C-alpha cells in the first residue's frame, strides 16, 4: 500500500509511523541502499509487521500469478493513473533517477492508448470547427 521494497517494509516498526508519514531509513539488511532510499511517504493507514522472510508472501502471491515486487509496481502504476508527476513518484519510490521510475514502473495499458487517441481526436475536432 506504500510502495516500499519488501526489505524496507519488513524493517518498518510502529515508531517509524508518525505525523501521518512513514519514515523509511533502513532495510532488514541494514541501512537503505542509497541516500534517495531514505525518505518519508504519506501513511495510508493500516500497519502490521511483515514476516522476517518474504518467502511466505511470495508463495501466496505466486498462486495469483504475481510476485512480491508486483505490489510495488502496482503502487507506482496507481501514482501514474492518479496524475502524480514522475519526479514525485521517483521520490516516493526511493529512486535516484526518474528514468528508472519511467522505465520499470510505468507500463502502459491498451486502454490508455485508446484514451489518448480519443483525447487527441476531441482536441482536433474542436480546432477544425
């Protein structure tokens, strides 16, 4: 729900959630992998510590044809569909480069291609009249 890497989410404790934010400063393996991974993100509610290993979550996710990382991709896609600017998404995801956010996390659905065509046609029709 917060787009964290599993290793970041598993390291979160109740004390990391304050003032309506989740403060990300470590992973289960120690410090975050880069300065940009240390960040605060809006707290969207509901906190329950994750298991010490991602394997039970992965086993459950696999039954549904997804991976644990799919949850992070879904968060990124939701940011995109809600009109969140890519540099804001970059910060929320802890990426050092917005191109990483664009390349890996912002896939395009066929319906978005259809919507783009409809918007362009509507714009052109207004200009011709």
